C-alpha cells in the first residue's frame, strides 16, 4: 500500500473552504493509503505565536481532523514536535540545501517582504517540510497550489540526498487531489475564502454557530439580476453559494438551479444556510465531545505519536548512517 503524508499548520480558524477543499478529502485517503496526518506546530513558530493560543489551537486542530472523519484505527494523527526525528532530519536536509534555492521560494519572498528583521526559520522552512515528508517514506503528498513550489524543492532535495549518500529516502510525488470545490469569499467572491481575511463576514468558520452562519450567508454579496443560476464569470457570488450547497449536500449544481427556480435571493440564501448548518451539526457535536473529553483526544494523539516515532526514528537512523553521523 502506498503512503500519503499531509501536514496542516495550527494557525487561525479552519474555514468552510478548508473543510470542503481539504479536510473532507482526507477521509478518502485513509481508505486507500497508509495515511499520516501531521499537525505541523514547528512550522507555525516560524512567525511569532502566543504560546497559550498555540497550545489551544493544536488541540483544536486535532479534534477538527477527527470530527471530519479521520479514523485513528486507519490513519496516524500526530503532532510534529512530539516526534524528535523531524528536527533531526530537518537539520540534515538543511545542510544539503542551497541558500539561493531557499531565497527563491515565493512564500519566503511574500512573508519576508516589508520585514526589517527576517527570522531564519522563514528561510529554512522548506528543508523541515521536506524532512516531514521523507521521514514517512511518503509516495504521495496532497498539496494546494501555494505549496507546489515547496514540493518541487522537496523532490530536488530527496534526489540530491540519494545521489550524494546512496539511495536512502523515497522521492515523493506531488499529488493534486481531485479538488474539493474551491470556495470563495462571501464578500469578494472573486477571491478565495481565507482565514486571514480581516473582514469577518467574508469567511465561515467550521465552528461558527447556526446564527453566525445564517447571518454571514444572508449578507453574502450576490448581484442585481435576481436569478439563481451558475455563471462564475458574471455571477460569482451566486455561483459560490451554489458551489457550497452542492459540495455539502452532494446535489449537482443543475439540480440546485431547478430547486431555486423563480425564488428570491432571500429564499436562496436561507436554503444554503440551512444546508451548511445541518451538515456542520454532527461535525461540531463530535468536535466539542472530543475537546471536552477527559482523555480520548490525548489517547489518540499518544498512540499517533508512538506510531509516527517508530517509523520516523528508523528513517533518521538510515539517514545518519548514510551521512556518516554518530556510531551507526
């Protein structure tokens, strides 16, 4: 069975866009692959974090993974910093990375722009990301557009390690999943829904209350035509709401157009909000059950840590031996 690895940073809220585009896809992976889901908290600290908030967000993200349908019997869910091999392998990969290739990364350029003091961790983020993946002998890594460049570098670094030290690590493939629908901002439907959007009305969080969801969808930007039909070019707002309902209900968009034929936008928005609220209810119930549980969440994360450690420590030992480190 092939291995798949996916890492998510514990920062900000998980939006409906993340949920539809990524989390709802993850459950498919665990059935077809040996799946590792990693909460990459060491990546999160490449920018300054409030320690108390970070701790909370890590637990919350673990509960979101599980509430989305990740089954700890089938997949391995763990926290990056609890597996020492990540930092060890990250350093080894860093020593074979070149400054020029790290400085060329678009994310580094974007995040370091207009900063007087640039943390070194922002620059050396990609070798740690490469290590995360290589430790689990991953064949496939599902990534969004924004991480494609990092994945190409991961492949380059894996090939460089193997050509220098003999075949030691698996060179992973970039896996572009059949994308869950791309969900757009409710206020600017030409842009994607983003957790960093300062306009809170633009983004639905998976933990929003039914009232908040209804209010945000009610105030979603549409158009003046007053007809519910799918046309991304001319009716991006209406098309986005149709995409959301279709993704969560499984009903094809043409059928939804029929459902809302002759209806006012007010009725249309109320219908979409109802589908979102009903879909998220069991998810939220499970999330709060996990967050309030005495030990269930910790037990799952402890087991994940043990399973991840067992695999990662073997890979690190192979890498150290190949490089001539220690007394292997």
